[in-house]
C-alpha cells in the first residue's frame, strides 16, 4: 500500500499552521478592539498614505481588491475610515483614516507588537531575522502571482 503524503513537513502546511497561530494570537491580543488583521493593516497603511485609492491600498496590504470593499465598508461603519469619490474620476474611491480610527490603530499597536513577540517567542534573535528574510524572499519570488 502506498504511503500518504507527509504533509506535516510540507512548507505549505507549516506556513498555514503558522498563519493559524498568528491569527489566533492576534484575535486574543486585540479582542477588545473588534478588529481583524486586515482591518488593522488597512488602518496603518492609510495612516502612512492618507487619501490613497482603494485598489492601490488593496495591493499594499496584499488583499483581494474585490473583497477589500466590504472590509473598508466595515471600517467605515465603525467610523474609522472615510471614503470619498475621486473628483477626477468618480469611479475611483479615495480613503482616509478618521481621527477616531487613528486613535484606535495607535492603541492597537501595543497589542499587535505583543502578538509578534509571542509568535516569534520560540526563536532566537538570529532565527527571527532569518525567518523574516526567508519569508520576504519567498514572497518576493512569487510577486507575479499576487
């Protein structure tokens, strides 16, 4: 009888498990904020580049442009993001973090930093650097797929 595929050592499976751990830690540490990792990323990206259009923003946070509209809508409902049509092209939506959204994102930073520390806790400082470099290289090597 043929042996099954050893998925426990497969990089894809290990990346999926690491992602599960990361999400679980994020949700635990940010429980009081009612926010998702993507929402947090969007808020931070908009703090860096206010008035950015929705499609460009989706690319920056590596999230599907079609789905980002509903995520942004939830942020808008919370009063954390303001969306307006571009005066030069009404089909294009421009986004800003509201003052309340900025306050919440800044308060969340401590919790998100704790997530990163907890996630990487089993690794040495050098291993953390190696992991970051290798993940960056892996992602960059597949950018044409994004």
